[in-house]
């Protein structure tokens, strides 16, 4: 007699796939200069990952399972985005200088106490390396994904599963 072992469904595989699609689409959209649309893709990707995991769970999902699927989707997308930002800033260090120059320009237009802007920019020039930039990217996207997942988990858990037509009628 052969017994088949049923493995529990894990959100990780779905999160990795959806996170990769989401990050790839975000990179394409961001390269075109449409930053707001990139954020919409990120948040929409989290929802898509949660919805896809719910479908794998045959329409029933607990709040924590939905949150976990969304958070993992955001985390895997953030890993890909961090890797790309690390490689970009490592291979082209002038991008980091350009970014810090833009921040310095913005800070100079603000009314800050004398010398504060210069000190802050000097500190950021010392701290901000490709590695710290990648770490900030992971933290930022994961934190935003965590909050979006909290909200979406309530929506996903309370939405009705797809109705199956009753064939007996």
C-alpha cells in the first residue's frame, strides 16, 4: 500500500515568484522615470502575492498567513532591488555622488541653522556606501511591505472565496 505525503502549502515559493516579477517590473518602470507607478506596482505586487497564496490555500486563509505571504513578497522584491542598487552604485560610484549633491542642494534651500546642512552632508558622505545603501533599500521596502501587508491581510481574509457553481441545479 502506497501512502502519499501531503506537504503543507508555504507562502515562500509564491512570494519568491511574485516578488521577482514585481521587482523586475519596478526596475523597468523606474528606469523610465515613473517612480509613483513603480510604488503602485510594489504595493499591487504585495496584494497579488497574498491573493495568489489564498488561491493556493483553496480560498481560506488566516490573517497571519495572509500577512506572511505579503511580507515575504515585499522582502524578496526588496532583496532583488537592493542587489541591483548595490551593483549599480558599486559599478558607477558617481551616482552616489550625484544623489548626495541633490540632497545637499535641497538642504541648502531650507532654513537650517548655520553649518548644520554641511555637517549632515559630510556625515552622509562618510556613511553612505553601496552596502549601506542596499541595506537601507531592504529595510525601507520591507517596512513599507509590512504595513501594506497588515492592511491587505484584513481585506484578503474577509473577502469571499471564488464561488463555485452548484452543478446539482
